[in-house]
């Protein structure tokens, strides 16, 4: 190196080495917590919607002024009686059905047993869940039954 090169070059002092610090990036953890919060919020709202109470049973009078009871509908050949019990069991014409397929098959067989189209009465217990009523309506739709009535029988224990 010549003298002119030495004059132009600047010598920097060595920087002191800083102690190494371990840093944790919290961005990913905040994202995960946010997604978990949304997941649990959505799933908890879904479970609340599936436990809607059935309406309270009220006696109504028809055009004749006579109150119809479950026995009237049970003996009426124009109706297919579908009962939803307190434990969410579903009965068609005094026969219990545990699966959706057997329920649809029973409704189709009951419809085809008569020469004229029959109506369906879904009678639910006030303590039955909303999900059981939805299963009954879905089975009627799958069996292609269109004339469906819904009622509640019995009394609520807290009334």
C-alpha cells in the first residue's frame, strides 16, 4: 500500500460484541389463539341452536267445537301418527324407529298401505329436543309426504 492509499483508508474500531438475546416471535401464537377463539365461539353457538324448546301444548278446538286428543288422531285412518317421546325416540304407528332410514321406510310403507294419500301428524312431547323434530320433518320430506301437521302433546313438568 502506498502512502496515499493509507491516508484515504479509514480504520474502524471493532464493535464490541453484544450478548446474544433469544427473542420469541409471538405473532404466530397470537394468530393461533385467535383462530381457536373463533372455532370455539362458532361451535358453542351451534350447540345452543340445537336445543330449542318445543312450544307448550295448548288445547284447540276445531270447527265442530270439539277438542281433538291423541286418541282421536290415533284411530283416524287418514293420519299417519308420528310421535316424538320425551327421550327423543321416534314412533310411527306404535313402532319405534332408531335410524333415519328405517323411519323413512316406515313412513313410505304407511303411505302406500292405503289407496288414498294420508296426512302425517307429528306429535312431539314438550321435553323432546328440537333435533328430534327436525329428524321427523326430514324423514317426511325424504318419504315425499307433503301434508304434514305438527302438534305438542302432554304438559310441561314445570308448568
